[in-house]
């Protein structure tokens, strides 16, 4: 299991969530979004395929913008999210 957040540029962060089942990737994504500023971007890398749907639904429901969703390889996905509000 691995959960790691790091700043990868000005206003841009990367969250890696590996080896954890639902709902953990979604929960860590929401928690990390609460800690960054409006307008900043969070790139989420994870290896739990069902989370591609649940992460998107959760962040859109909270008023954020999903910029992209892509499969990196057979086991990894990436979702890029822009924090657009702090609505819960």
C-alpha cells in the first residue's frame, strides 16, 4: 500500500494511491482536495479501476472540475482535477 502526496509544480500536486480498494482512493482524493487552494490542480494516480467512476462522481458532486481521465497501463489510471470550489 502506498499513499503519497507531493507538489510537482506551482499550484500542481500529485497524489499516488496504490494497493487500496474502494472507497479509499476516493476518500484520499477528497481529503487532499480540501487541503489545496481553489484553482490548484491535483493529479491522482491509482490502481483500483472502480475508483475511476467514484472519484469523478465525488469531485464533481463537490463542485470541482475533472480535466482528464486516462488509463496509463493495464493497472494504473490517472485523473486530473482542478479545485474550483470548496462546496461540500
